[in-house]
């Protein structure tokens, strides 16, 4: 599992996917999310604006990430 530090309280799911280079654009993020390829905390997430907070876990393309928000 890769720990991903963020500076803010949260990051939106589509922004996160671009941040970790899973996708290269917002359109690509929208497609990946709407196709049900992304899990947040073990459940498929279909909302690209889902806010990810400290210790949330994201799974996509066989990779696992955990959010580490600066406190």
C-alpha cells in the first residue's frame, strides 16, 4: 500500500487519480470512476467529486493507496 501525503484536509477522487498518475485528464478520471474501476474504503465509488480524507483507502488498477492528510 502506497501512502500518499496531501496538504489539505481532503482531495476529491478525480483530482487524486490525476495526482497519483493513474489518469492523465479529468475526462479519463470520469470514465475510470463511472466504469466502477475505483474502490474507496473497500466499496466501489461512482462519484468523481467524492472527498477523500485522512486514512481513506483507494484501490484502482490493482494498486492500493492510503491518504495521509497533513494535520
